[in-house]
C-alpha cells in the first residue's frame, strides 16, 4: 500500500472541489493499493467528508492552529478539523514556512495539537535551492526534524513525514528518483533517534505527475507521494492513481 495525498492548495473553489470529489467516487477507481487522502480548501472540507463518507478516501486539512478554541481571528484548529471528519492535517509545508512565515516552533505546537485530538500530522520538510547549492541539505532537514520531533510522544497516535525539496515544488524539476530515495532513507534513519523502531512513513513531494510517479513509488524507501497542482485536475489525478495502483 502506497500513500497518495492530493494537496489541492487554493486551486479549486467550493463547487470545483465538490465536482472533482464526486467524480473520484463515480469513476470507481481502484484504491486497493492506494491510500488516498485529499486536502481541499477549508470551506470544502465538510462537504467532501459527506461525499467521501463510507469510501476509503480520507480528507485532511492543509494547516491548523495550535489552540483548540478562542480569540484567534481567521484560525482553524485541529479540533475543528477533527469534528468535520478530517483524518490528516498538512503541517510545515514550504508555502506556509516561506510565504506565511511559520517557524519550526509554530509547526511543533501544531503537531502536538493535531496528535492531541487524534489527527495524523503530515509534516513537510525540505531544503531550499540555496541550501542545496551550499551543501546544507542534511543540516536543514536535521534541524527541521529535531524541532518537530525531539521529545515528542506519539502515545497511540501516528505521524507521517513528507520530504519536499523547496526547489522542486511547482517548478517542473522534480528531485531525481535515486536522490529522493537516498534522502528519504537518510530521513528514516534520523527518525529512529526520535521514535526508535516505530515505523514512520516518509513520502516524496515536488513536481509529481502521472508520467513520473511510478519512478518514485517503485523505490524501496519512498512510501508514497504528496501531489500538488497535478492533483487538482481529474485527468491527471486519475492518471496518478492508476499508475500507483498498477505499479
């Protein structure tokens, strides 16, 4: 079983999100080998939960606040996401880090909040192009992992990591498959420092398409993919699902 997470970002409005979700279940795609999670905009989450009810497709939030309720204008908490049927929540995506200024400390608090209410945090990590040029990939990833997980207690919860090199997101220049596989293998070794022998799935994200997805999911170390723009259109998303299911 491979994970296939579709991050629709802010590509689709409410109606478009519902149309795409409805088509996914009408076409009766094979999800036997694919754990599909869809991350729509906040306004569409509740309705997609109804559309996907009694299917194997899970819904997730693209972000969350670290406090359950209170005077936090514009925020949506992990508790609220859980109440409308979310299973997952994306945290630490590079667009949140570098466009909205979220810090490692912010992300750590959100991870704890998600675990507290029973959501599975999907924690995104990745180096910038400058890190890559300076030979600081492992330094950047190690710092992000440490800030996210040092001293964290999963208890009965679960966490997923997504390796998303910032320079590969939306650029059409994905990380070479062998390089991604090697880096994710290194990440898994680092995760043992925090979680021991507990198996933490690690995904790859960054310019994934129906044409290249098999080259990633066929790798031993890569447990699935987090897909952005290519997941927001039925034809390309269906192609990715079919490719992963038939790999």
